[in-house]
C-alpha cells in the first residue's frame, strides 16, 4: 500500500447505505466464425462504490465533506466496510477459526497473508485481504484453535505471524476467520453540494474506488 493511506474507516452508518461492488475488466473479441475469445485484463476484481447513496440527512452530508477534506480528496486512501462482504464467511454468519485456508505449514514459515477464496464447482478466485479488522482474528492449525497469545496480526498488511516455538509443522493446514475493510480512495477531487437539490431528494454522487496493493 502506498504511503498516502490513513488507517481510519469511512463512517460506518454511511457505509451501510452505499451502493456498489466488484468490477472486472474482460476483453471480448468476436471471431469471423461467430465464436468469441475472452481474456481477463485484471487478475482480481476492483471494487467501486457510491457513498452518496448512504446519505440521509444534512448531518450525513457534512460528515462526508469533513471526511473528504481530511483525506485531501483523492490524495489519501482509507478503510471502507463493504456492507455485503466484510467477513471471512458470509455477512450473516459469525467468524470461525476454520473459515478460510491461508496456507500450509512447512515447519519454518511463521508469516501467512490473509486471503478469502470465492469458489464453486465451476471455478474460483483468491482475494488478498490487506486490511483486516484488529481484534476479530481467529486461527486454527489442522482444525485446532490457536490461543491468541501464539499469533499476532498486522492489521495494516493482513499478515498473520506465529510466535517462536509455535510455527505450523510441515503439511499442517492453516485456517483463519476475520472481519476486514476494503482499502479505497475518493474517485473524485470534487464534491458538488447543492442543499436545495438535496432537500428535494437529489443525492450527490460520491464515488469511491478500491486501491490495489
């Protein structure tokens, strides 16, 4: 993550009402025989949101403007909780220590990056989780829960580190459960505020875009 990142979260009450989600970039070429070829231009999705849809009052609007100013517009990134996808499992289920496989032990490696896998019978993709929420991590090795004092989490990078003497042995499957934020920035250097239009029901457009590491 670049140095222009503030470890603060976009106001949660506003995030719950936002719209948006993952965006993919696919090249599709139609061939002369009527078939087509498809190619992923991005190895991973990039999430886009509209924070304007979460604004319900003048106080909400002011909170966004103040947050925007504190980030200097697009200059500094920040944390954002995706209201649909913010846990290692589904949003309606509690986090468990067996939610996601994050690696396999070799007897020497102590650090494991958090990831979340989206998969079904047809295929899958692995997403890097770089902004976990401190205090939410649960870890297991070969199905056995690991006490908190034996692991640490860097909430700014998403790296789980086992304490000396507790490194997973060779072949042991390491799993983790956690909550996480999305690293984003404002996708504009301008917020148009028209209070007359706002009171009439017009919501300002406040785009956010995910920052890729």
